């Protein structure tokens, strides 16, 4: 099994990754004839040739060809499908790999929604980037978008949109904590500034885009899988801006928010054009990689400035605390009081007299991912999906602490949090670079994981003795940073396996990385946004959902490409060469650019009133693009590359 630089591990192993003066070649697309791609030329046969040999030679070909070595990851998928399974059971191996691929998407979604994003929210609160008016979006991935209307009865200014992860089971949940009366005409209540715009476009955007960005970073870490990153980033952009946006217009015709829409589309077109230029030049330098990240910083500042100007023009300040509003969950999977542990009791089930629970009971309750009362009243398909999620949720509860600033006890569970002092560091060192650092033996005698176990056990014992079950310690906020790091390592590990299994499927079916990225990887990362945005539109918030389509993916392309290439550069050679050998890359870039130009022209032409005709046009456009992309992949349509 290869032990290359992947994901976060790339930060620690950049030095010496390449010989001095050697630019890193990223083969974007990989559809050259056998033996002719830039990477494998001169160093052995292309791994795509394995299916052209006799089945009895598959295993020897895979194990002897350097191009078939998978970098990083815990499982050697190529060795498994071509050596462990006999040739006649190849369909069974592919089926098992496909099921494992779906489960990896579930792992990414559960980790992001229930652990990564809540800890980011807690960190932002500790850094004084707290909400102006608190909104609790429990158990969901976060996506902040501006854009609600000026009319009475609509949510105003900036909204924090709750986006369930893939596959989504239910509807978004907004738990309003403060509200103020609306104008006399509208009646009811009006929610003023739901969340800080800076908090929304930085921490919440990072929480929502974590699986996409980590997948891109991992894919860029290996030149043979760079096409996955380009395909996924561009493919997800086309999918979200056509299928999701068009579906919203079909479900609920509405009037789009003009200024946020124009701002987001312009920034996204600039990002796409910058990527097109980089691909055309065939390389990305240090300044260009930093330019991606700088453009996102400029976007964040623009959002903050536009929001401030909009409030000044309207004369809106921060709303004074109003009457307490009860929570109104509309999710099929109701949010739990603990945020991550569904085993806690709701308010109506709490005893009238307080009683002290033993540490053992607190531990078993905190580790229970099931609420048996909810289990009994849920339909069979919910139970089936929950049963698939229970193993990964249990592992995450064991290894990732979660701090909840909205709870009085900050989600402090003394026995479990003390256990996290041991399990979280072990998780980090055993997943970093596929366990290479954790299994390293000091002086050839004592393993690193053993040293970490001794130190963490002593620290956990000290914390357990010096704290109580009832009140969290003053340093409890440190657990949010520990939970952030542990959940990031989970996402990085799952993304590494995801990229490796997609490359394996590409070798089996002789498909390019680009087409796998724009289909499987893009669809898997976008399915949660699709369900949540369409559900939001059905609930009567189409403007909010539509804004999310164009604003959320800006983070993915700018940070995904910028950070992904930046981590592959060395101090001696601050240059990454991109080799778009497949014409499919240009089809993909052109399709995304045309879809953005289409919306940029037609939406203002309709006075921002979007109906079913607009939705039908976008869906038809995506189907046409998909047909052209697949015909190009199978060389039915031929394009001349620049």
C-alpha cells in the first residue's frame, strides 16, 4: 500500500516530496492512449492497461506496475479487485465497492453535519464571531447566504441556511431564539439579522464545504487523481447552478434577491475564468494559488460591506432582544436537545426533581446514537437509513468531542470528554498519513501511539479528578478545537478512501478521472444541498435556497483549487503544472461558464422573477451538457484541445 502525501498530511511532508527543481505534474483528465500520458511516460505501463491483459496476469500487473500504487488510504482497492477476487467475481467486487462508496459519502455527511460544523460554530463563538441573533441549526451542515426580501413577512438581511448532508432525510430546521414584532401590516414577528455575515461566509461556509474541499485537496495531492478535483469542482458547479436552481424555480416560482444574486454570480464567473486561464496556461504558480485564496477573502469583505451598506440604507440596526420564541422543528429527524446525542431526554421527559446521575450512566447515555422513543414512531425507511448511520455515529461519538454553546452545560459529559482526551489524539496520529506517524517506533523500541496513550491517559485522569459531572471546566472551549481537529481527520481519511476507490472504478471501467469527478463525486457531494434547497423552497423560502446555489460553491472552487495546489508546492519549486490532456476538461469549463452567463443575462431580463420556464431551461441545459460530456468521454464527439 502506497504511503504518499494526502490531505492534511501534505502540510507535514511537503519538504522533500519532489526532487529540487522538478515541477509537480498534475494530469487533469487522463484520457491519453495507453502509455502516452505525461506522468507514466518513461516509467512503466499505464495502469489503465490492466483490462487489456489476460485475466491471469491482472494481479502481477497491478503489483509490479508503479502507476497502480494507490497513495495513502488504509485499503488497497486495486489489489483487492484484481488479486483477492477471482476474475469471474469482478461484478461482485464492483458492487461491494459501489456500496462502500455510498457509505463513504454517509461518513462524510454525518461527520460534517454533527461534529465538524458544530465545533466550528463553537470556535467562532469563542473568537467573538457570535451570532447577532442566535439561530440554532442543530445536526445540519451550515451554509450562510444573504438574500431575503424587503417586503413585510419575509426574513430580512442575512440568513443562515441549514443544509442536511447527503443523503438527506427531512427538512431544514430553524430554531429562532429571539424575534421582534413586524410592521403592523404584516402581523406576527420579523426576524432581524439571523447571523453575522462574517461568521456565515467563513466558518459556516467552511463547515458546509468541508467534504468538497477535503476531497479536492486529497485529489490534488496525487497527479493521477487531479482530474477528480477539477471534475468534481466544475461538475458540482454545473449541477448546483442548473439542476438545483432549476428545481427551485419549478417547485416554487419566486422573485430572486437582485444584489446578492448579481454579486455571487460575478464572483463565481471570475473564479471560473481564473481556473480556465490556469488550465490553458498549464501551470499554477504560488502567486496564482494565493490569488484564489485572496479572491475569497475579497469576497468575504464584499459580503460584509454590502450587508453593512444595506442595513444603513434601510436604517436597520441590531434588533433588541425580543420575546422568546419556542422552537419550531419541521425536520423529519427532529433535532435533539444535545445537538449530537439523540439519547438525551426532551424537556417533557425530564424529572421534576433534579437527581445526580452516575458517571457510568452519563457515559452510556452520551454514547447512545439512538433515541428509542423516536425509533418507534419513525417509518421503516428512516429506521433503515438510521441503522446504516449508527456504526459511524458511535465511532464519532467515541472519538470526537462536541461543544454546544447554546446549552447551559456546553454539552459537557465528564466521563466521555475525559475519554476523548485519549481517543482523539490516537485518532489523529493513526489517520495522519494512513498511520505512518502513529506506527513509527522511537529509537526502534517504543511506538508513537504508545507514548500518546500514556500521556493522554495521565491527562484524562487528572481532568476526571479535578472536574465534576454537573459543571464544565473553564477550559472546556479547548474541547471544541480538539473536536474540530478530530473531525477534520475523519473527513480527510474518508476523502482519501473516496478518491482511491473512484480511481479504482475508473481503472476497472477505463474511465477518465474527470468524468468520475463530474458525475459520482460531484453528485455525491451535492445531493445533500439538492434535497435541502428543494425542501427549503417547498417550505416557502425559495429566495434563500436560490441564493445558496450561487454563493455556497464560491468557497469550494476558490479554497478547493487554491489550497489544494498550494499544499503541493515545495519551497524549491513553487509551481504546479496542470496537464488538461482530455478535451472533456474544456467541455466542463465551457459548460459551467455558459450556465453562469445564461443566468446572469436571463434573470435580470426577467426582472428577477423566476418561473417554471427558467427551471425547465436549466434542467434541459444540464441534460444536454451531460450527453455531450459522456459522448466526449467515449470519443463519439471529438474536440481539438488548445
